[in-house]
């Protein structure tokens, strides 16, 4: 019934790095060919943690979009936009907020984690508590079926499902549905009506599938019903509500764990990153100064790749022959660490080359970028407005 839309967002809080490329963007590029994709800059989400430094967000928005395009995200295939350009997200967020229990938000694992981790920031705010609900609104407003995210975000998608279910339960009834259904029951004749209601109870209260089937057979045979009544009675059997908001599924991005320069996961908070568009001289310097197996004090000391952060880069970038060469050379001290690093440096520079080329046109002419986002935001807004029409109607907010 609904298009198989994919939606994902990213917070603009600094330059993207190779971890984003291998972990997220390559996946987006794959998905854009298969599904209608909506990818957006989550600038409001960034404000939940950077409300004191909005300039960080402002500077990062366009750089981030350039990084997406550089990585091969294609505005002719995917819809790219900025969250704050589609204010409908905030209306849905507000309406969902009315019925969302505080406990749902407080028990999301990222909530306490982040408050702990980002001690230097005061995150005891209303906005930060609401972060996952804003995310739910982002997803539900596009009736997205799939949400590609990393592991840490799965609880947010789970909560989104609960929010959708609750919304449909509360507001998905046809106005006067129950009354109309009960009127239709009467038209079955008293004997059949009684049986119908008994079977319905057996199914709804005790989950007896057999009862559901019997009741459906009973409706099949009932001759005197109009089409409308028949449909109502089928729906009423299952307690059916209209589906207004669609429950999404997380598409778990398999952990393409990109190592950082120090061997930990590549992450801005560890200051161990290589930016997607890092200048080549800088790539060379960063890799050359990477720590290696501490056992290799002198060039003649053999080492063990298992103890070396650079070895993890070989896992990402090197073919088997190169890996064999590095491993043997390390263990026998027949190569030095700088020798060992060279194929990795070459591979990163090779990977970056097409990204620099794609980025250049947008750096030369920023208006291209602006118009991609303007078009994308218009497209997104149309879809969001359609959903909001249904949401307002369901909640009785469509009165003139
Ligand atoms: N919370 C996500 C993150 O930190 C970003 C995000 C915001 C998002 N809204 C979203 C991701 C909707 C997927 C869908 O990575
Ligand atoms: Fe690491 Fe290569 Fe040096 Fe061995 S030779 S310690 S794998 S950089």
C-alpha cells in the first residue's frame, strides 16, 4: 500500500571522515539505486547537543552535503534535504508528543549514555529528552519502511514503531466506526449476530485463529449485507484500525568497522580520523605518523601485525597479495613500517580521487548545491504535507 521508502539522516556536527564513508555513505549509494531514498541533514537534531554553538552546525551543513555528493550520493536518484526546511517534522513531533509517555523517552539507552559521555555539555534539556521522538517524526512523516542506521540507533527505530502503533490505535478509527459496525452486526439477524460477536471475542481475547476463520466464513455466507457493511464487519473482527503511520524497520548497517589512526574505531571524539576530503599531503603525513607495533623499535626488529593499528587498514584496503607481503615482511623484518604503509596510503589516495573530482563542481559553484537542496526539500515537503493531512484529519484538527 505504501511505497518502499528508505529514510536516513545525519547530524551536521563536523567534517565527515572515512568511517562515515565506509560505514554509512557506501550503503546509501547502494540503496539509492534500489529504493526511493530520502536522506536529510538533521540540523535540529544537532541543535539538541550544540544549542550553544549553532555556528558549528551552520558551517557543517553544506560541507556535509558536499561530502555526500562526493561519496556518490546522487541527487537524481535520492531526495536530499535539510530537516529545518521541512517544518512539518516539527508539527508531527508536537502532535506525537501529546501522547508519548515520558518513560519511553527516559529509557532509551542513548539518553543516559550521552548525558554521561558528553559531560561538558548540559543535556538536561527538554529538547534532548525529546531527541528520539523528533527522530520518530522524521521517519513517520515519510511513511518510510526502511531506516538504515547503525546499531546504536536501533532503539530509536524500535521506539518509532511503538509510537506509530500507538498513534494508529488512538486515532486510526473511522469516525463512528464502532457504531457503524454494531449497526451492521444487527443486520446479520439475531442468531448470526450473536455467533459473530462470540467468535470475535474468542479471537480478540484469546487469539483463537479458528474463531476468526469461522467468523469470516459466516460473513461470506451472509447475503443481506451491503459492501460497506461487509467490509466493516471484516475490519471489526480484527479490531482493525486505519493505518495512518507506518511502522518502519531498521536496516542494520553491517558494522564496516573502519579503524582510526590509533586502532580504535574511527570517530571524531577520539581525534583519530581521516576526513573524506582530507588533503593528500595530510593523508600521507597522518598515515606515516601512525603508531605501529611497539615491538618494532628498530628496523631490524620483527613485529606482529596483530599488534599494529596499520594492519587493520590493510584489512580494509589491501588485496590478499599485499596483505601476505605485509605480514611476512613484518614478521621477518624484511620491510620497514614506512614500506608497509605505502600501499595503504596509495589506496586511500586512489579512493579519494573520484570524490575530489565530484566535489569540485560544487565548490566552484555553490549555487548548484543550493538548488539540489531546494529541490529536495520541496519534494520532501510534498510527501510530508500529505502525511500531515491524514494525521490532522485523524486527530480531528482539520475543521475549517
Ligand atoms: N539520530 C541519528 C544519528 O545520530 C540521526 C537521525 C536523525 C536519523 N533523524 C533520523 C537517522 C531519522 C535515521 C532516521 O545518527
Ligand atoms: Fe605494522 Fe606493517 Fe610495521 Fe608490521 S611492518 S608493525 S604491520 S606497519
